[in-house]
């Protein structure tokens, strides 16, 4: 399976971003994706899943966090995230998957309250 990254993630990985300092760029990317995720962006959810599943942007691989973001993206209609979620699930225990699902529900509850 070929995973297609969003232009922001792809630019950061290839070094074509204009931020210069990679740590500042990584922090900015994650902060901007979290901000967009709080607005319900399925692409932001997907990008965060990619970051946590691959350990990019100076972040350690965290399959629970990745599953959470892929799950949120899938719930928002992002088809590719369903494939990614299924793939990382193969490397996770049932408890880890349950934790990721709890975290996804918590994210939705917390952010639904803020918007409402």
C-alpha cells in the first residue's frame, strides 16, 4: 500500500519547508495540526496519525496515539485512514486498541463541548 501524505507532511519530510529550523518546523506543524483537528479537520487527524505511527517530526512512535487519530479521521470520512488504522491494529494488543478508542471518544467529547 502506498500512503500519500498531505502536502505539509510531505514538504517537511523532504526538507522543502520554509521554516528553516527543523525543531521549530516540527513544533509548528504539530501545533497547527492539533488546532485544525480541534476544528474537525479529517486531514489534520490523518496527518497526526501519520506522525505518531511513523515517529516523524521528532515524535516517538506511539501506536495508541496514532490509532486514536486514524480513528477520528475514519469517523470523519477519511478513507485512507481506515487502511492505516487497520494496519497498525495488527501490531497492537486488544488493550491498546481499547485505550486508543477511549482516547478518541474523549477527544470528541472534549472538543464537541468547546464548539457547542
